[in-house]
């Protein structure tokens, strides 16, 4: 018999009852160190006092009015986001997937407005943009699309890192290129800054819109507010979600004026998008994360973590192949099956996330302390030693 909860997830047999900072308490009392952060969502850890205050104060005042009316919290967060980034304008969603959907609609509408219909959107292998029909089509045929056809047309999936394929595909029929500066689900695969700059140049030369998906790598994760800042470029459209809500469902599409110009009244909407609760929390996240000192700390701690991860890889060459990523978005490429490493880490009371390319993802809260990083690495070392022992006795 099918369970009451539709069984679309392979869930670990853990249920957490409370959390503070980088720590989660399981129903049985065990305390787990959280290097998963709800898949990069709990940017400020669990139960951050400023976020609890922002949410409860707003909850006591007003939850929802709809976008039929002005929402001051939404306007304030839009002001904050545009002031801190390349963007001229923002649309708020409830999730990353909804941000993807709007970006796709904006690309179509842009070219419609230009009077020159362009329908080709280039994406890359290993991409993840969400689970809607449009988002799975964008990432290309595979596990996520199996049985869900016919797929939304218009996408061409290029091999990640294949410059020749990109140059061959780029011409004046391309509507947009959509890419994650660092692939999350795809295995913490980083697009080098010079490649992001090259892509920007190709987009400028052909007129194609550059759409960056920073749902996972944005909101301070790499030590800049947005990962593309490392390359010194700006996209036309940017997708944000996960960390921006600190755990409250919130997403956003940030755009330059030109790309958003055709999105006039009536072209898009959302009942909950930009609701007062989400925006009150998002403003507080921005208040903390967009501070240069905070971002510098993320960069410093990320470098410290990379150093310790490299030592871990060197100590366990049969288990790990290398370290990837930037800031506090890190991947351990594995020689063993990554899900076995994740399970062993769980036995050592450390939460990490598997990703494609046989990678274990480490996405600790951005507020993690140096001691907690060291403790997490000790737990990973313990997990790796346990796996090596099992391997030796098998
Ligand atoms: C998680 C994620 C999404 C989808 O976001 P949801 O909030 O799950 O809809 C899209 N793009 C990237 C890069 C993501 O990591």
C-alpha cells in the first residue's frame, strides 16, 4: 500500500526536533553537526535570533495581503537587493523552481518584445534548475525527465566545459544561455571566472541573454554576495532562492532593466510570492550576509575548510579523490560510492549531502565557527577511517 506521504524521496531514518546554529538534535537526543544546512538553505544556521525575531514580529503583525496591494516588506527587500547587486529590478517567488520558470518566461517575452523571436536556450550537462516541467527540460533528458515527456522544447544541452561546442552553438539565433556559476546538484563543478567572462562576451556579441542560476551558490555562499562577482561580470537575469530566505521559502529573479522591460503589469504573478513573512526574513538575511565583513569571514573560513579538506583527502587516498568548490560551498570527489560516505558521516553524527559526479557536498551554515569546521572535519576523518576498516575486513 502506498504510504500517506507520497514516497518520492529516499529519506534517511532521522527526524530532527530542534536546532541551533550548526547543530541539530535528533528525536533520540543525538546532536548532529549540520554541514548540509537544508541543502544550502539555512545560511545563518538554525534558529538565528535575528531571523526568529524578524519572523515572529512580522507574524504578529501581518501574514498575507496578496500582490493586489503594495507590500512594504517586499519593496524594502527589493531596494536592498538592487542596491547590493547589478540588478535594477526584482520579482519575488517562493522557490528556486519558480524563479527558473519566470526567467524562461522573461527570455521568451524579451525576444517577443524585440520582434525577433529567438527560441534557443543553451544549458549545460549536470545542470539543475528545479523540478517543474520547464526546469527539467532545461537540464536535459535524464533521470528527472524519465516518463515526464513530451518535454518543453527550445533547450540545447551542451557538454559542461566544452568550449568548442559552446562557440559552435552561439550565434544570433540564441535567445539565452542559462548556467550555474557553480553547479550544486551536478557535483560542485565550478565555472572558472575566465569562462564566465568569456560567456558574457559571447552573449554580448550575439545579443543572447545571460541567465545565471545562483539558487545554491548565491547569497554569500562563496564569500561574495553572488558568485558571479568573482568574475567581475553581471548577468542579465539572476535566479536566487535557498539561502536568501534562511529557511523560510523565498526566491527571487533579479534582472537588468533591459531584460525585464517587457514584463509589464499582467505578464506574471504569484499569490504568495513576496509575502510579508518571507520578505521580512529575507531583509534580515541580507542585512547580515551582504555585510563586507561577514562575506570576508565566509571567504576566510572557506579557505580554512579547503585546507583541512585537502589534508583529509591526502590522509584517505582510497576514499577521496579531491576537493572542489569555493568559499563554504565545497565538494569532496569520492573514489568510493558517495552515498556510502554520506551514510558513514551520518554514523559519525555529521550531515553532508550527496551530489552527482560521485561527490559529497559540504554546505555548512555561513555562520559556522572555526572550531565547528575542525569538528566537522574530525567527524569526516572518523567516517573515512570506519569506511577504510570496513573495506579492509570485507
Ligand atoms: C535547489 C535549486 C533549484 C530549485 O530550487 P527549489 O527551491 O527547490 O525549487 C534551482 N537551481 C539550483 C541551482 C538549485 O540548487
